[in-house]
C-alpha cells in the first residue's frame, strides 16, 4: 500500500478566501460611508438653498450697514429650524452662516456687513458631518460637507404691447366678429356687451395648470406645451371661468367653433417667460387677449381673406380684405432686461365707388357739372413693430406701484388710403355774367371780345391720397402706473392715425378751349398748363374729386382704421404698453 503524499493546496485556498473577504469588507465600508457623506452633502445644499431664499426676502435696496443683522439671524434660525432633518443631526446656529454679496465680473464677492455698499444678494453656507459606520475599519471616524447658495432678489413683471381690451367699444367689437371668424373659420356673432364681458375676465396661468386639463403640473410645463389645439385652449380657459362663476363667458369660449384645419399653437408663443419666473407664477392672461392672440398666432405668416368686415361705408362697397399676420402679439414675463414686441400685421382693403356727377362753382359760374368715373379705393394699413424693454419695477409698502419700460421703434408702420379716378367737365362760358372766367379766356386768346360763347373741356386723372404723417423712429421711456396700467395703456404716441385728404393730377391732364366763329365754325386749342386759366379750371375739379371721396375716407377712418388701430395698439411715434397682474419687487431666485 502506497503512502499518501501531503501538499498545501487546501491551505492556500482558505488563505485567499480570507484575503478577498477582507478586501470586500473594506470596500463595502468605504461605499456605505461615502454614501452617507453624499447624503450629508445633498442635505446641506438643500438647507443652504432654502435659507438663502428666505433671507433674500429681507433685502430692500438699503446699504449693508443699514440692515438690522439680528433680523437676518432670526430669519436664518427660523429657516434652519423648519428644515433641520439632515442626516448628521440637528444643526447648531454656527453650522449655518450668511453674508451679503455683490457680483464682480462673474463672481459673487462678500461685502462686509458694516459697508456702505448695497448688496445684490445673500450667500449662505451650511456645514454638517456624520459618523462613519465603519470608522473602526477604515480609520476615518467622521466625514463632513459644506455647501453654499446665493439668492438674489429679482424684480419681475409680465407685460404686453397692444391689447384687444383697450377702449373696447361698439365699433371695435363689430370688427371682432368678422376678424375672428376669418382667422378661426368660426361663426361668431357677439355684441359689444359679450366682448366687454370677455375683456373683463382673466385666467391665471396657475389656474390653467390646475383646472385646465391640459396634462401639465407646473407653470413651466404649461409654457413648454408646443402643440396645443386652439379649441383645447379655449375649453381649458372655460373650465377656469367655470370655477370663477363666470358661466356666460365660459359658455362663449366653448361655443367658439374652430376650423379643424386651424394650426396648433405653442403656449410659449402666447405667453413667454423664463423658467421659474416669479412673475409668471402669479401671471394672468385676459380672456379676450387669449382668444385673439391664439387666433392670430395660429395664422402666423399667413394671408387671411376676410370676406366681410361688417363695415358699412356710404356710397361704397368693400370688395376684398386681406390680413397678413407677420408676427402675433404675446405676453412676456421676466426680470429687468426682458424684452417684448408688438404684433405686426398688414391689412389691405379695396372698395368700389360707382361713377357720379358733382356740381361745383368755377369763377362766376355757379353750377358746373363734373363727371367722376367709377373708382377703386385702396386702404393699406401696416402696423409697424415696436420693442419694449423692462427697466424697473417700483413698489411701495402696499406692493408694486409701477413698471418702467424703454420703448423704441423697430419697424415704422403707416396708413394709406389711395384712389385714382377720371374727372371730366365741359364748361360753356357765357358772354355775360361769367365774372373773371371770360376775362381769362380773352386774355389767353389776346382778344377783346368773342361773338359766341367759348367752351372749355377738361379731361384728367385724379389721385386722391390720405395717409398718416411720416413717422420717425423713436426711443423713449414710459412709466406704467399700477393698477391702472392693467387696463389703460401708456405709450406716448401722438397725432391722428390718418391725415387729411390730398388730391393731385395723375396721368394726362388736358384742357382744351373751343371758340366759334361767325358761322359757328369751331377752333380748338390746348391750354398750356402754365396759363392761369389751366389752374382756374383744374383746382376746383381736384377739390371736387377730393370732396366726393371724403365721406368714404371718413367712414373708413371711423369704422375701420381707428377701431382696428386701437385693437392692435397702433400709435404714431409710440405703442400701447400694458402691465399684467401682478409684478413682484422681491422675487427670490437662486443664482449661485
């Protein structure tokens, strides 16, 4: 029987298992303890953030030396007490410290608390540590973390340029039905009272989140929606109005028929705000502005035919109306430096006027018949673009009392009404009782008398133009008082929308003079435009052509141009700036 050979292979395996186990235990210890330290770091960051946001509310624009430091200490201690559940245990007063800071370049620099410098923000540091579960294994008994946060007090506001709410009267509301019907493919037939009810209603962005059923949970998520059906937005606003008890306005919104081909819109194009904007959290949007803004937005960069504007013009018939939406209006929310722009549209309207005969006096002849050809009147309204920049929000002890906005022109618009027509007159100049007209004829001919009454024949083209005065660029600062600025605009524009009529000749103007000899044989000459007789006949005819169209142009002014200009915020040398409830003077914001 052979003897068994002895070896050490089993001993080696046991030794290796022991060594691997030791390594794994140490690694696990490190992992557990590092995890605890990471939790401490997260907790301290949360404490620093919350305390900084609480302390920054105490900033009021004073110098650092003027503040009551004990008030900041008390606010700090109260904030820590509300958030004192960190992993490392309860924090002591010294674990959380604060300082005033200002921004130098891209860095926040600490300001001494006795300095005569206005702090821009508050910096908070929070420190804690925790015991390590495997300190005996790793040799490190405790681990800590210090985290900082900087919070700034932000002035912020929501504002818009142009609003369908401004001075909404019967003439403006009469335009809204055909405009909205053309934009939405709807069949609205609301009266002024109904539109005024919509103009008096507001919905908050927060209510649209909570009650609108749009599938979002925050205002930021609402503003990020980029493919919303216009009809769904109207129904969401109606749900908010239901909650307010404004059932009539809610039912109008639900009754608006939106054509299925109407493009979807992005909420952020209707109301624009920086993420987390304090002003946006409390912002409202007027219901009428929501309707009209969504309708214009859905037709951005489109020409829209409005078949019937519903405007009655005595002596004329509107034949075509084209609305081109270049840029739709929007509400803008943000801090100082936020910019907003007006909507920009063009409107082209043509109207036809039948031919007519007018009777005018010309230098001693009381009743001269002037035949005016049928004419097409063209209206072109170009709502130029203005840019507004939020410069400040001012507050008193009761809250915000004004916003200050820099307003400047970007694209200068204008209004033009143009018509071209033919005018014809045949004047027989009597030999007696014609006053100075016969004398001018004789002077032109170089004669002392005529045997038979001469005849003057005028054929001319006449262009009649009414336009807004030339509008220069502008750059001004306007202050919008609150709460009046929520419904009454400030913009600094001056001057009439449409200037007086001006008539000039167009094309070929021909004045002929025919005299008759003893036997009645005619002799015709063309009157030189430089002759006094030429202007004597032409000027009254131009005036007659202008007067014949003045009623039509005045009707366009009162029934269409003025109401539409008010709706869109058009002014000469300015634009309508509205504030939107409710600006903030001290909205806390983490900036570092």
